[in-house]
């Protein structure tokens, strides 16, 4: 398994934004997760959805929508794991 951080981001209170990352081999099984880097206890800080575009016969693009679930600014890392 390979893991890493692909991007970082910041969102203001209750903001939603979309990022993309491209040129991923279609044969890889990639899972995405967001990790807040702004400490705040008591409730979830972010939610995310991942959409996939088949950009070519051999590569894909991941479109990642992240939502800040709090009323305060939050920063996060977009992390991935290649499972195969």
C-alpha cells in the first residue's frame, strides 16, 4: 500500500469547495480521505465526496468536494492510499 498527501486546503466557516488531481493510473485502487489540521474537539469538521473522470484509456482525474461542517475556518490535508 502506498499513502501520501496530495494537496492541502482551507475553508471558511460552512464553505464548500472542489479540488481535482489528475493523471492517476486507472489500474490503481485509490481511496481518498481528508484530515483536518486545525485542532477542534467536540464535533466533525469536514465532509467530502469523490467523483472520478476517465480522462483517457490509461488515466483518470479525481474531483474532490470538501465541506466545512463548522462555523469557523478549518485547514486540512487531502490524503490518499493506493490499495493495490
